[in-house]
C-alpha cells in the first residue's frame, strides 16, 4: 500500500481500504483507522511532535480532515505550549473559556515525502497485521475441541505447519501419530487442543495424538454420540498403536459398545483408518470403580480387585496364565487402563497373592504367639477371625473375642489383659529409646505423632518440633531426586508407616502450628457452628415489624 500525498483521489483511498480489509478478512474501519494514525504521525513529523494533530477520514466519501487542537488548562498545569493554553490567556480571547475546552484549527493538505511515506506504510502495515492476528484469535479461540481440515504448508524439524484458510496451525512432533509423514500440500485433519495469544500472532495448536481427536472422530461417525444419547466418559491412547475408550448410554435400550462398533464394524473401522490402523478397545463405563477397572483391563480376566482410595491405587489379582495379557505388550494394556480409569493399577497373580497372604498369616500368628504367650492354635484362630495387630485385640469389645469358637469370657479377658500388658511394655521401651535418641517430649504433643513415629523420627535425626515443621512431604514419605543424572530413591523418615500424602501434609501443618509458625486453620464444622451461634445471638428487628428467618 503506497501513499503519494494527502491530495490523492478519495475514492482510491476507500478502494485501497476495502481491498486490504477483504484480503486480510478484517473490518474496513480498522484499515481506515490505521491510515488515519499513519497520516497523523506524518503530520506531527511535519508540523512538530508537540502538536495535538488528529486526522479523520470520512468512511463514505473518503474526504480527509487534518485538525490541530489546543486544550485549555490551569495556569500552573501548562506543560506544552503547542497543544495547551493557560486559562488566563484563553480568557483574554474568549470570555467563555474554561478548563478542558478545546480549540481546533484545520490544517492545509500537504504532500508526503519519501521518509514520511515509508513511515506511514510501516504504521499501516503494523496496524493491519495486529488486526489480522486479533481476528484470527477471535476466529479460533472458541473452536478449541473441534476437528479442522487444512493443507500442509511446510514441515520444519518434524513440526507440521497447517494452512487453515483463515489462519495457520502448528502440529508439533509429539502431537502427531508415530510413523505418519506429511508432505507439502497434503490434506490433513487435526484436533485443536489449544489457542494461545502470543506477540507473533495466535498459536493454534493442533494434534492427531490427543484423546479428544479420537472422541470427535467417533462423534462424526456415531449419530448417538453426536445427539448425546451415548456419552464418551474417558479416552486413553498410545497413538498409532492402541487406544481404550469408555462409553455410557443414557438410553437403556441402546448398547453403547455396539453402537460405536457399528454394523460389521463399519463405524469403528472408519475411525481406525483415520488413526493409521490404531487398535481401539471400546468398553462399557460403570459408576462402580471396581467394575470399571475390570472392564478397562479387558481382554484379560480379573479374579479380585482391592481399592486404596486414599492413594488412588488399585491392586488387581489375575490368574497366573492371564498375567501377560493383563499387562500387555511393554505394559501397554495396564498403562492405558490406568489412564482411562484415573487409578494407579498394580497387577499380581493369584499365586503371588496366595503366597503373600500365607506370609502375612504366618507373621501375624508368630506376633500373637510371642506377644500373648499362647500356642499356635490360639494365635491362628485370632488371625483367622480378622485380628491384624495387638492393638486390635487390646481395645476391641470383649464379646467379639468371647464369641470365637472354643473361647469364653474368661479367655477373652485374659487375652486382652496380656495384650494390654504387652503394649505397655512396648510403649515403655519405645519411650526410653525416644529419650535416648534425644527426641523432645513436645514432638509427642503434635496431633498424629505416635510413639513409634517419634522413635523413627529420632532415628532420622528429627528431634524437635521445629525439625518436624521444617520437613517436606517427600522427606516424610520418601521420594526421588536426581543425583549424577540418575533418578535415585531417597527414603523418608516415616516411610515404613505408609502415610498418605494428605496425612504427611497434615503432620507437617500440625507441627508448624505447634511451633507457632502459622495459625491453626479454622475447621469448617467449627466455623459453621460459630456462624450459627452468632446468627442466633442477633436479634433481627426493624421499625414497625419483626424479621425472622424461615427454615429452608
């Protein structure tokens, strides 16, 4: 776009603005505003940068007006004599002058020189480019989660630049399907997973490896998904190799798995072809976590599922001959099942589970024999009835022991007495050990710290309340750190107690409260009760009427 002078043909100016707006897909007013700013900058260069010069172009006629403005200010606020006039001077000329009043003067047209033309061109180009980028961002920001079609514009170091018509998208190497190669001018379908506003223009991030891409492809192939009759609950992918998708039907008469597979597999095969023959397992979603995990591990059979909700871990027991099928090639099946369900899945065989249970049974039997000074038969009976520790036996209701076959009330009373004696002796020994390690008494006052924990903390060098308060979660539970470029396991002070992340954080928080580093957080129930008490104490009265709260 060139400028020869302000005296240029008005219609030409409008035609140029319309052509640029049409070519860049932006509003014509944006182009005209950029021309106004460019000429305004050139005029200030000609008449002086201190002048308040404004340019207006009529969008209908193309007529251009260059106006210089002078604003009235207080005498002590006069800073620019070219664009401002003191109130006292203004009153000499105009008796109706006031602070803030503007006087305007139409300036004559002028020809743009070479430097001014170049400067004006740069201003217009910059403004148009900014408007074009903003238009692209507005065009695509609400299309995150959609599939778009485009043409490969170029390939740079494995990253594919895609022409989307009204913008350019980028598909990074890690977002493409492995072993999938694109050439310039190839047609491509991709999923928009993010649109970022950046200084160089909006970044439209594309992916063919994203789980949402597969979900959208099924929505295009399966009308029931598009109509929300069938819902895709979660997707897990190993791009180019295998994927799992959990589906749920909102209509009991429709089988969600069958609907996604289609007649003779026509629907799922259309998606598989687009994903470079990626194998897809479609499973039924279930609100019951155990059932969902069993479904997710298909085609392997599952014997037992044990959930640990605090750690979000699940232990799955499978028949010995099903172990390799459950794990999958290079752990693929169990990895996808973990991603799909959101649980960390640990798989063991029935023989391993049996061996572990036998070992635990023998250890607990030996513990009861030694602690209670009883024979093996009695110890085995206690373990069989579900007692796992001396604490369980010492503080359970006596009747729960007396009802065991072969036991009576006297036997139950004697067993509990022996259990409590053992715990007292053990506590005394541990307390002596704690004191020998130099762990101060105040550590035991921290909510959540037991005597065995205090001993373990002392062995780890944690001897004061401040020492415990200064720990991090990984220093309590154990974690990993980089040493010499290798990931090394670092044991925690209380690792043997199998504390959850929440328990470890609560322990540190309680220590910091006791140490006086922070204030004790208000418990939600306590805050609610305080608020209730305060509300009851307030007498809601207004003049002429009483206002009472109604039960909700």
